[in-house]
């Protein structure tokens, strides 16, 4: 393969496996293990990643998404060569800065100052080059008074600020970030996003792993979705996240436990029974079957596939025993173009007034779960400025005038 320019990552038919967990040291388990050894059988292997192909160009921003256990962190460890593939090829060109966990690359018995110089030497920078960046690292991490204190005495927040500052201010060709921004407060997260935007604009390649899909959309141009050790999709971030959210919704429906109140039919339609449009009326229709007469609060939320809704509406009502139909009219849908999930739940009163009930009060007769999905037509989602995270897609009709 020809020499790759700095900042390039190339994975070709890459596989990774681990030995299966050891069994408990019980007599029966030891007998089974002895039997397998006598038959020439080894302990089982568990495949974590299978046939992964990925090429990332210098300066590209690539997200990796998936549920816990899908192989995201293992993939990043292979990229930064702290572990190696079982088969296939992995080519990495250039200096790499990796922040894979809270204290990644930080030695607890060294001071903050010593860690900065040690990390710089590992990246191949001279002491003078590290010194030129030293003040910026300390200022960004906000550890000035504690820079000569051992890191083991730092709080988790101080350690993550130091680790992130070292990783992004020593000018790596490739920056790996794995879910660590969730540790910091909102102010620090915003500063991190701004700094990431700066290093990417300077040509650094970014590989970003996070469960926060809003942050992923704000930071990355492309995304890769891992599930069951395989790459399920790779492409533009918004397209991949739509597939991922749809999968999360389907799994939530499978996992939902239907007891008590049952939903027999759910419909979502526009004002004339046609398509749903941004800023227009939306009609929701629920056909339910109740095993008993009850009084409670019915909740409806709309999300992008996950359990976290963009907004929630509720209705306190009496539900008779048997089949019943409930209708809801949203006067103006505050969402841009896209695919959305409708979530519902109901809490029955145990006593008193349920008009202000939440999902933590009363007796839950319908669990919080997705019940259907629908397409909204209208203006596309507006991308925010670089480094700015939009928590939820909201449609706001605005008139502009320049005078």
C-alpha cells in the first residue's frame, strides 16, 4: 500500500476476538472444562468486531455510534494501537492523541506538569515544543494552582480537563475521543466542542465516540454504526443516525412489557388525514383497552427514536373498562423535516388528584414506550455554528428584515 499522508486511518477486513469469560470455579464447571480439554477443545472465543472496513482521510470528522458492548471502544483501542486486531490490516499515519477514558494517558503519581511533558515526549515532541504549548494547556484545563500537585489528588473533573487539554493542544494529526466529555459540566463541554472545531479546522482528523447524538451531529460529518460486532451503516452523520434511532425504537418496542392498559391502534395524521407538516395541525388517535375503570394521566411525547422526547403533552382523564378511543390535536407541530417516534405512557391514580402526576407517581399502567413512527415534511433542520450543540430539533417560523 502506498505511503499514507499524516492524519489518515485505513482499516481493511479487520477482525477482533477475545476469549470468552472464564466460568465460575465450581466442581461441575471444572469437570466440563476438563472434558473439553481431553477432547482437544479450547475455551470459546467471542468476536467483538467482524470484517470492519473503513478509510478516513486527513481532516475528516468521523463518529462511531452504537449501544454498549457493540465494540466502539475496542475499535478505538485498535486505532490507537493499545490492542491489536486478530485479523486484517490497520494503517495509521501521523501522531495520535487519544482520550479514551477519564484518566487516559495520565499517570496518577506524576504532577500535572510532569504529565504534560511526558505525554508530549510520547507524541514525539521536543521539550521546547511542549514548553511553547504549556501555558495554553494549563489555562484551558484551569488547573493553574494545582499544576505541581500529583494527579492522584485531582478531582475527576480536573483530571478530565487536563487529559483533554494535553490531547488537543499538542497538535496531534489524529484525535480520538471516547465518551469522556460527559464527565465535564456544560460550560466545559461547550469549550471542548469549540476547541475540537479549532483543531479540526487546522487539519486534525477526529474520531469521536459518544451516546449523545446531538453532540455527534454538532461535531462530525460522517458516522459509523456498530451493532452485533458488524458495521451496520457508514456515511453522512444524519443518515446513519436516522437508521440508528430507528433501530433503538424497534428494540424498545420489543422490550416493552405490555401489562395493564393496552394500545390497540395508534394513528398520526395531518389536518385532513393526510401528511404531517411542520408548523401545521397534527391529529393523534389512540384506541385502548383497559382491564378496569381508572382515573389517571396519559402522556404523549415525540422524539427522534430515543426515549428522550423533544416535548411532552399530558391529559388527566377517566378511562372506563373495555375499549376506548382517545384523540389529541396538536395545534402546531414545532419540528423540522425528519422521521420521529411517538412515545406514550399512563399513570393511574392511587388516591387524590392526578392532574399533576408524573411517571414516578401513582401506578404505571402503560410503560413509557414507542408506539409508532411518522414522517414530518417541511423545512430541513438548521445546522448551528461550528462547535455548537443543538439538543433537540425545533422548528421556529421567523421573519427577517434588514434596514
